[in-house]
C-alpha cells in the first residue's frame, strides 16, 4: 500500500529539486528533516499505543518511541556540541503536513483496521526514510559527525523496516 507519507515526501522532494536544482539541501536542512521524520514517527507510535490493543503493534510502537527518541536525543546533543541551528525547509514542512493528514485518518480507525493501517504506514514510511537517508542525505552531508549519526541511525531504521514488514505479514494486512 502506498502511504500518504511516501506520496508527500516524493512530491516534496520532486518539487524541492525542481525549485532548487542548483541548491541541494545543506547539512542543517538535512538535520532538520531527519529530526522531523523521527519526531513524526514517535507521534505515530504514541497514537498506536493509545488506540491499539494488539501486542505486536504495541511492542513495535514502543520500539519506535525508544529508538527514534534515542536518535533524536543524539541529534540534539550534536546540534548543541556544534552550536548550530537546524534549518526548516520544504521537505520538513511537507513531512509535517503529510503526517497530520495521516494521523487524522488513523484516528478514525480502530481494531484491526487501525492496526493494519498503522503497520502499512510504518512499513512505507521506513522504506522511504531509509532510501532517502541512504541515497540522498548521507551522500550530501559534509559534517562528519552528522554523517556518522545518520549512518548509525540507518542501521536501526533498516531493522525497523524489517520489523514493520513482519508486523504487516503477521497481521495479514491486505496491500
């Protein structure tokens, strides 16, 4: 299932690259977008804990909160250490807008419908985030500690993607 997050990020990336073809995202914009994506996934997880009664979904949500919070805390420490301010950008804004729409839709669901919608969203979200981090963010970053943080986080996020795929299969969600 194509998630709203996937469509929004692809559209934002396409619009951003068309509008600023000579100006790729800088390190501070990449840091902001990565932090924003992690924060949004934490919010999805809190929603799952509030709505779902499925142990697999709840366990996954708790993992998302733990892992994405840890990465965002490390990013916050790095920002403090480097004495910089991440820069808001079109991608971050599109992520927030898309996530608000997705959360609104998820909040209308319950039971197995919620569980499958959440699981499918998490799978699509992690597939896209992993691709973006691996193919766009890491190659573009010029600050070594930020690159290392993204590389380390990508290992965790790839595990999340596999976990989400197993959750979707275990819930027997239709695509």
